[in-house]
């Protein structure tokens, strides 16, 4: 609709990812100072604003699409970090994995519903500009609804007490997980995001109008795998399961 090729798509996604990575350096401090509730709510509002802003983008060559992609990715980063922080305070340590697993399952259900909605809005042989605008409009409205639900669901959350925060460089050096674990994160991120990012142009090249089936199979497989393997980390340990998961991503 806006022109461009897979090269432009890669640059737009990459610039947004770099902006999100830099923003994560400050998200932790924001959560420590203001609490996960406020960061979560503000990130949801920013997500909706970035969706609405795409209604006025008319070209893939100007700075606007890169700017709002950065805002979009930063808001997603804020949502993910704050929600993980919030749920980690709602359960004891032995039940932490169960709570995080339930959160991940709800996200997978969102993938199923979201892709069905996307195919309903854009699942035609030729996508028109008004269809893309309608998609961003619906996404922005859902983002506003999400912000309202966040505000209601986190009522009663106490704001953290003010305390002295150590320098960021000191924190990174002290708690850095190591280069090897960093490379593991890079591999996982590439394995999970590359197919989703370039699936749409790949499907268009094969004349496949609807892509919900791909994400439905992905989500259902992930849910079944989580249920079937929920006791394996306790039996075999985390390291074998991590290696098994990385092997699956590679395959």
C-alpha cells in the first residue's frame, strides 16, 4: 500500500527493535520509581496512539514511519516488562512458573483472535489503503480498551516508596547474565520474530490471502506443548529443556 520492498520492511522493523532495546534500559528505573501499574497503563496508551498515528502515514520512505515504529515497539516493551513485573508480585516463588505460563497462554489466545480479525479486515486478494486504515483504527481502539482494563485490573497496587537508585552501569555490570545467555536471547528473538515479520510478503508471493491458519497452528501447538511438558523442567532440569527448545527453533 505504501510501496517499498522486503528491504524497507526489514529496516523499519530493525529500527523499531533498536529503539525498543534502548528503551528497556530505562523501563526498569521507571517501574522501580512509579510502579508497574503506571508504566503498564502509559505503555498501553502509547500503543494505541502509535496505531492511530499510522492513519496519517502516506509513505514508507519518510521518517514518520520509523518514528512511530519506534514508539510502537517501545510501548510493547513497556507492556511486556511491566506485566511480567506485576504478575511476579502476585504469586509465591513455587507458583511463579504457573502464573507466567497462564499469562503466556492468554497471549497465545490473543494471537488466534487477532489474526482472525486481521484476515477479516485485510483478507482480500488486493488490499486497499482504506482497509489498512481500518485495521490501525481497530487496533488503536483495542489498545484504548486494553488501557482501561489495565487501570481497573491493577486497582489497589501500591506505588513503590522512593529510594536511592544505584547507577545503571553498576547494575548492568553486577547483574549481567553473561555473553552466552545474551546470545541465547538473540537466537530466540530471531527465531520467533523473523517468520512472523516476513510471513505476510511470503504469503503474498504465493498468492495466499489469509495467514490466520499459520498463527492458529502456532498458538495451538504452543498451548498443547506447554501443557504436555509442564512437569519436564522439574524432572530433567532447566538446561536440557532450554537446549531442547533452542534445537526446535533451529529446526
